[in-house]
C-alpha cells in the first residue's frame, strides 16, 4: 500500500503550475532565508487559475530563527505554527496575490504524524498538494514522505467513526467534515462533500487503498474515536482564536489583502493614508469607517 500511496503523491507533487504561481512563490521565498521547499494547495490549485483569487502556499524552512528577521516572529512561529503572511507581486501586467504559511520541514514532518492530536496539519496535507520548488532531491523525498504520512494519519484517525462497510468516499467526507468542525471556519456543512467530489477519482482510489489496510473498528474503538474528535473540537476553537490573535501581529500585508478583497467584492477602492499604512492595527477602525462610508460593506 505504501508504494501505491507514494506513487499517487509523487505524481501530484510533480504536477505543473502556472508561471504566475511560480512567480509569487519565488517572491515569497526571497523573504525568508533558508527556505527548503514551497508547497501549493487550496482553491487556486483546484481551479487551475490564480486570476481573481488568492494563491495558497506553504514555505518549509530550515529554522525559524534564520527564516525571520524579527526574533518575536520566530518565537511566535515556534510556539504556535504556522506564521501566516500576505504577499503580492506584479506579473504580466497584473498583480498576483498569495497567502503563505511558514513552518520548518522537520516540524511539519512531526505535525502530520499520529503524534499530533489536532488535525489542522494532517487533514490539510491529506488534500492535493503541489511542490513548486525544493532545494534538492532529498528535500523532495521528505516532502513526498510527509504528504503520504498525512494521508495515513487522516485515515487512521477517521476510520473508527465509520461502520464496518465504510466506503472510500465516505472516509474522506467524514474526515474533512470533522476537521472543519474542529476549526473556526466559514464553510457550510456541504463543503467537505464538494471538495471530495472535485477530486472524486483521487479520493476513491486513495480511500480503497487506505481502508484495505485498516481493521474494522470495535465498538470500544468507535466510542474512543468519538471522544477524541469531541476533544479536538474543543481544542480547535481555542487554537483557532490563538492563531487569529497571532495573525494580527504576523500577517504582514494584511491591510492590503483586506482592502483588495473589499474592492473585489464591492467595487469600492480605498487607499490607506501614509500613517494608516504604517500603523495598520491602530488605524483599523478609522480605515474601516472610511470603507463603510463609501459602501464597501454593510
């Protein structure tokens, strides 16, 4: 089974991406010395286009201290990974925008393993992921290994929630549904099924491989799994609030991102004044009032 999983993951990470996505990945990589690899996932990967969207990236770095000029940013990244940043860059007469997260390669290898209780990382990387750039072949092999491990962890932790005749599609719909319930998310209850439907052939093949390896759970194992997922929901709400609070200080470029998003949805464009650009947290209420008065939101 491991060889089959690795074959699927190997083909996924080698899938080509657009020049625009590679350009924004290179711009993000320049910000953080010691980057070992750049991963690509999310809505732009699913749609095959970045235009009008926000590219989702992960930068896997050698160490937090080397990757961040600010020691406090490095400390925050170590205590509660990942740090999340916003970036935009010109490309072919337009602007490409991305949100990217930073975590060390070594830590991500641990975070997608069964040693990590909360699904934030192993559920995210159980979904399709591309490898845009890596420092060397050895790094690429480690990325392939951690993505395979994420899938195995996701299946292992979800299988006990299902009955004896679990289906491949059911495994992943259940996994993503439970993961969304363990975070503060805006997605509706059908989102997990929609994501699985988008890559249905992938999930059917992976689910068949994973279910064949996992035993039918006993009633005691099912009860234990339900308790664990309830605990994940409680822990996840706390972690989501903590990450959002940290992002207020580490989400560099967040003001530009929010103004762009408001313009995209409402057509209202507001340029921050110089002092607002220098002090995004302090000026947020004043900038929000100007956006409101121009009809940017209700």
